[in-house]
C-alpha cells in the first residue's frame, strides 16, 4: 500500500514479492503455451520470451537490492538478445536456438554465483544452485548442434519457462516470509508492552529529578562554609 510520505523505491521493495509471484505464474503460462505451439511459430515467440525475461530483470534492478547492477546489466543484455531474435529473418532455427542458449547460460551462471554468495543468509541457496546448473546445462544443449530443429527449440523454451517459474515463485514466497518476520519483530506482547512502558516512565522520572548528592560531599561543603 502506498501511504503519504512513502518513496517509490520503498514501495517497490515491499511489493517485490507480489511481482515475483506474478512473474512465476506468467513463466508457467509461457512454458505451457510454448509447448502447445506449432513449429512455424517458435521463431516469432522466442524473442518476446527473452524480452519478458529482460523486463523481469529491470524490475529486480529497481528494487534496490545489493545485486541491482547485475540485474541491470542482464536486463540490457537480454533486451539486446531479444531484439536480435525478433529482427532475424532467417527461416532456420539456428539463430533462435543459439540466442536462447546464450540467455540460459548467462542466467544459470548468475543464479549459481548469487546463490553461492548468499549461502550463509538464505536457506534456499541450494535450490537456486541446482536451478542455475540446470539452466546452464539446458543453455549448453540449446547452443549446440543438436538443438537446431523446431522440436528441441520448443522443448528448450518450455523448460526455460518452468525453471524460471520455480525460481521466481520460491524467491517471491521467501521475500514474503522475510517481510512478515520483520513485521513481527516490531510487535510486542501486551505484557512486554506494559513492561517497556513502565521502564520508560521510570526512566523519565529519574531524568527529571535533580542528581542525588553523596552525604560525604554535603559534610565537606558544610565544613567549608563554617570555616
């Protein structure tokens, strides 16, 4: 929810989990739809799929995470790749297969690197390492000579949609869990709230009283006055 005084960046961060869940569902739809395509339509669909991946990276970069620069770089790279696929007029499947394989190799390598970097703070890092390796292996296959026909490209795009759906859904649910935990940390039980309120009131009363003086200091001052 956008409230008065909220910055767009903070709102983007708080709603990031919702976008990732939406992206995961969208990737599932992409994976299912691609598998239902006719071979002649694969070349026209490969470009928009990669452009959608670039859009997802743009939103991740706008969220302001530590790796925003990686997401921004991949957004530019994937956008250029998608444009090349759209502009390619070759009737064969060699160029789409090679560029889809390039996308999967880069995305898989980044997933492995980032998951390894976060292994001490994220318990799902092992899953993302597995997904990254699977994407890199699929990209290696797609870029090779065995995937220069219609059916391998269709299967590759379908697997791409499923793998990205798993990654985005898990990330979205994990961010939702972390956001809820951070909110619960700020909530105290009624007993603790009463204790904190009593402590704060006692501390305020103590600060409002003049500082206590030691009896020895009072006697010394009296002796000085008498002399």
